[in-house]
C-alpha cells in the first residue's frame, strides 16, 4: 500500500529533509508540505492523508493545539527539537516522536511502524477465531502490612513509591503507607506495564507522570530524580511507548 503523507513544519530545512527521506521510500508519497497548522488543515480537508509529520513549536498554532481541534486525524509522527513534549505526544497516540536533527535510520524506523499500523487497520475481516479459554483477570491491587494491620493498596491509587533502607513509603492520592518491604520486592508485586523504577529510591506510576524535564519527573508537586542507572530504560519507554 502507498502511504499518503503530509509534512508540517515552519522550518524550510526540516521540510527539505523530510521530503528527501520520503523520496527514498517507494511506499511513501508526500502529498504536500506546509509551513503552518492552518495551511495543513486546509490540505486535510481536500486530500486523503494517511500519515502526518508534525512539528510542535510553530507560530499561530502549535502541533499539540492543532491536534486538539482536529476531529479525524491521520497517523502522527512528531518531528521536534524539544524532548520535553514526548509524554504529551504519546498521549495523542503518536506513532513516534523524532528529535531534530532526524537521522535517516530513526525516520525509517518510525515510518515502518506507521506502515505496520496501517496494514493492521486495513486487513480484511477473517473468520471469527475460536473463543480464547477464560483466564483470571489481572490483579489490580496488593496487600501490605502497615500499622499492625494488613492494608489493601489499589494500584490505580499509587502515585509513587519511595525507598528508605528496609522500608518503603507508598504515596497514594490520599495517604502515605509505610511498610517493611524492599524496593525489589515491591517491583515484583507491581505490574510492569504500569510502574517503573527510575531511581534506586523511587518507583513511579507511569500514567501518573505530569511532565519530564531533564533528569526529573514531576507528579503533582513532587519532583522525582531519574538515576543514571535507570535513565536509558526510562527514556526508551518514553520514546517507544506509543500506545499501539
């Protein structure tokens, strides 16, 4: 299948690079390049666009503001010089988030992901598969000992966990729970898809993160450091977790 693309960026050089990369790949067709979100909106009304390369910092409307007013958006690959928008980008179901200057190998990886997603969405319906065997639902809570009693802690309520030698503090939206437990044991109890250790003393609930800046994560008013040992793994999650 041919993927019809639109590139939106207020920097002519950035548009030239995308146009050059697209020309190397026969499954991509660049329908138009636009220097503003307003111009791109007009193109989207007139043309079938499957994939949009979208800058974020632009005059008049930013890329994020543009997506917030679009009703039927194509697949999005963000192209920006600012890494601090990554989390917000993934919240818009972006295929990928490319940092300028964009290397060709990262561009190729991103458009291959877009191709795979489009192919899945265009597959013809098949005969219904046999119903899977029933299985137990994923547990969404754990029990910990605190204040001479056993307390239920719902994973959805946890904001972060802080380690203090042999104890941990579980910070929920309503309370702090102190329990005798190591950080490693805590990670064993938590679902990997929802929690990540980002420092020797901190585990964060990934979907409670409000922002990321340099080597710090903010959840509400709390700033949590990202340790060097855990940094690559966390940044890989930020880059690769595109909610497919």
